């Protein structure tokens, strides 16, 4: 498998597994668990799972001192993204907040352009627009556009946090760390952050029952461990911009789960949204081929001067 192909496969795997979050979190929330407690358990179990995996593979836990500050910063970006998005849900509704959060490919592209002078093709920008449009169709149906100024800023901070996480993984010195080791330490520091937050709040709630414990384990493994490892691989193979656009498949997975598992209605608006997102994904995958074809076409139709 080529490097590009591996990147696209991992990027899609990241989105699909991350989109499984509602499948495991909704049953926990229905049993009265608060978001902070769910997130604490999620990253605690994810850290333990990755640690056991590294032990089984006899991988080193050693991390250089110069990489430690960046790992902590990545954990802060990741935590900030999760927390600000949850706060946004409380202030303006999940549909609007999700749409605003999924502007993060724009922030990834802008950071890469302004800080690292990485040029972006018109095909990529078109894919970004289609992806955001598709997410909006999936998220905004049946909801009023009740925007709160404070809520808007908070959710934009969530998008910037996730964009910063992707860019930092792509461009910082930790890029050379093994994906499992990097994810392990990010999860450990994220767990500590949520532990402190819970300590200053109402504390960590106990798990209601065995079924909830199973949901926590599945939440920690599929949309956390697997999705983050594949995310790190994708960013290294195809870069942060293309990986972030592929992230638009996350709400597609969530919508499909809602329809199949929770019996939610599947509407024409959702079908249009999925079509737009799939079009964006196709553009990302065929990006170079489209540019080359357009260059050849323009050369043929461009009038020749003697």
C-alpha cells in the first residue's frame, strides 16, 4: 500500500470510528452520567488500553524531555476542543454547534497557509466548502439558527483547538514519535486535565451498571484509541488539510447510526448532506489527478500565440 493510499484509508477510518461516539455515549447520558465523567472514563480507559498494548508489544515508554512540552500542549488542544464543543452544545444546540465546529478544515488550511506558507489548491478549497455544506445539511435540519455570540466564540475555539492539534501533530518535532506512544501520552495528560476539572466540580460519577462499563470500554477503544492512532498516521501520510476534510465523514457515520440503531428518521436533507460530503471526499482523493487534468485541458483550449 502506497503512502498516499495508506493516508486516505487511515483518514477515512478515523472519521468512521470517531463517528461512533453517539453509539456509546447516548446510553451513558440516558442513565444520568455527566459529560465530564464520561470524558474522564473515556480517556482513562483509553490510556490503560494503549499502555497494555505497548507492554504487549514491548514498546518503550521513554519520551525525551524536549518532546514533553509539545505532548502536553497537544493534550491541551485536544481537551479544549472536546470541552468547548460540549459547552457549545449547551449554549446553542447540537446542530448549530456541530456545523460551526466542522469549520476546522478551514482553520487547518489557514494555519498551514499563514504559518507554514503551504499553498492550497482550488480543488482543496472546493472540497472544504462542500464538506462544511454537507455537515450543515446533516446538522441544521429541523433546528432554529439561534446563535449566541458567546456560544459562537466558544465553538469556534473548539474548531481552532482541533485544527491546532492536527497541525501540531503534522509540523512539530513529535511527528517522529510512534503513533501509539504519542496517543498514549496525549490521553494520559488529557485524563489528568479532566480529573482536575472533575475534582473542582461535582466529582467523578460512579458507573451505573455493567452495561455502562462495557459502553465506556467500547467508547475508549473504537472512537478514541483506534481513531486517534489512524488520525496520527493519516496526518503524517497526507498532511493535516486533507485529513481534516476527510473528517467530514464523522457526522455521516453518526447519522447512519442514528437511523439504524436509534430509529431516527432519514430525510432528504440528510441524503443531500451525505452526497455533498462524499463529493468532498472524492475531490480530496482525486485532488492531484483533477489538477493535472485541468492543466492539460487549459493548455489545449488556451489560444496559441505565434
